[in-house]
C-alpha cells in the first residue's frame, strides 16, 4: 500500500531515473508531495544527466509537464527525454486537445532522395495554424511552418520544410526508427515512438535540426555543421 510518505518513490540507475507515483492520490496532492520529494532529493538529481521514466500512474500531458517543470526548476538535472510506461494505444495515437484535421491537398514532385524508401508519404503545402492538425499512418512532409498550437502525428517520419514550433509525434504506433526534422527546430512538444522529449528553451534551435532515437535515447543533431 502506498502512503503519503512514499507516494513518490525515486529509483536511480546509470542512465535512467524511475519515478513511481501513487495512482490513487488526487493529482494536486501528488504534485505537492512530488515537489517536496524533489526538494529533499536535490543531491540525487544535481549534476546528473539521465532519462526520466514515470511509472505507476497514467499521467495526462499537462500533468507530466507540470512534474517535469518542477524537476527543471528545482534541480540541475540534464534530461535527454522523459517517458511514461504502460501507455494505452489510444493514448499514444489520440491527443486529447481539440484539433481540426487537414486532408492533404498537394502532392509535389519531390527530389528522389527525399522520397526514397519513405513509405506512403503525405504532403501538405502551406503553414499549419493553431488548432490545425495532420494525422497520417505514414510519413508527413509539411512545406511551410508548423506554428504553436498545431499538431503533426505520423506513423512514420515528420519533415517540416519551415519552422517547427508546434506539437509533433513521429512513429506514433511505436516505431523507433523514425525521425523529426525542421528548418527551425523549436517544437512545443516532441515525441518519437513512446518517448516524450523535454527540450529546454536554451536547447531549441533556430537552425535546421533532426531528432532521432538510438539505443533507446533521443538525440537532437544539427543538419548543417
């Protein structure tokens, strides 16, 4: 039985910190206990570079970001990415925020190297505004900006030939071999397969970059040296 004292349990390994959360406690109370736990465990976090995994509770996106905000505000932990264990399939595929799906209306003649080995790619010409979204089981190429409040959810790769500033999820069915790229790389939230990536503001790029998974970790690399 999980009591208030151990409603938040931290376990550390070489490259991962697992945070077990009480599934029954109201989130507002859990958040208070979480804050106290982090404050009391600063030495556990400070100066480390580790992934964060939440277990024991199905967190909403807002709840997870609130907990991550506490960690980044109270510690100097360098978090390559965070993720939740035990997500249901519909939670990975169907974000709860309201959206207006956009049907592809444009299929350009793209360079052969762009289309090579990209299965069932859909193209969208023009920018995505707040509240607009594209969902596709294959790869998605947006020729324009993806503005804050927009969403791109793809079973394959996501390529934004413009500024990426919205929500983006590549490999939404669990494919870790996918990547996300943008000519300006400043997503409000980034997912690849089941990994939820937390990108501090100082690490967001105003230049072309690509995010990909390797050995279970997410890396962000510049496209231009």
